[in-house]
C-alpha cells in the first residue's frame, strides 16, 4: 500500500503540484473517486474545484470489461484493437457508448446542479483522478478538455501505471504522479481504504469547496494544507 485513503493520496499529490499555484489553476476531478483526491489538491493550492464527467464504455453483456470511455463534451475513445480481438462489432459497442453518453448528462446535472460548466479557455487545468491503470477513461477526458482550449492540461494522479502514463504524456502538457508503478493490476491495490465514493460525497465536497472559495478573502487566498479539515 502507498496511501491510507484518497485523502492521503490527494495530500501527497498536492505537495507535488504546489509549483502550479501561481498559474491560478482550475482543478477538475473525475467522479466519483477522483473528486476526494482533487479536493485536497484544490484546497492546498487555493484553487477552484469542479468535476469533469467521464463514463467507461463496457463490453456488451460484460460491463466490467472496459472497451473505451465517453466524456463530457462528447469525446469518445474506443480501443478498436480490443473490440476486434474480442469479436464485438463496433455497432453494438456504439450502442453501449450512446447509453453511457446519456448517463454522462445525468451525472453532470447531479453533480453541478444549477452551476454552469467551468470556462476552461486559456486556463491551466489540473485533471485529477485517484489513479490511472489502462488510461482509457483519462484519454477520453483529455480529448474532451482539449476542445475547450485550455492553456495547459496537467494530468495529476497519486498512482499510475508507467506504461499508461507514458502513453498519455503525449496528449497533455505535464504528468504529475506521486507513485508511478511498473506493475499494476488495479488502482485499489495501492490504497488501504479504497471504498467506493458515493454521489453524495462528491456533492458535499463540491459544495464545501464552493463555500470556502466564497468565504476566502480573495481569489488567491490559500487554505492551510495542514488543517484537519474534512467532511
């Protein structure tokens, strides 16, 4: 194990990202598990926190087997080599992708509520998840973000498979990982506590982050990363 839980992973990751504080970054967490990590990054840097919604595209009849991902904004990544090797037709996989795209819309409404999507143009964006294994979900998220014309995209995770991080590095401006892993079966093996993050926890963290930003003395106010502060 490398991290006690996602909070610990976020704190360790945040320490590596302090150099971005002066760029007034926007922190985007991939829900659900990436949001507790992103929350710690945002509070350490005094940065705004939001979500970027992505859904795995599972194999027809085997939803746990990921064949790609669809992201907010409509970006779609499919592993066509895997699709062909497993004997699935692209038509039936696209039917799954369309259902997941609908779920993306549902989750955007659930997590953001009345708040608009963040304006990413010209911003430094820290894209945060609790880890990267194969990288398919993160790849879809990055491609969707690029369409919003940010100044810089930084992929930031507590743990990631080295091969996947190397592959993704060509699509972002920087990769920051607290623990690059040469061998990884699953992200959860690097956490002592990897219980599922609930929708309610995501909503609470986003609301708390907004409240703290509104209560800060200015847009660059930074919360003390050493405070014992959690929901």
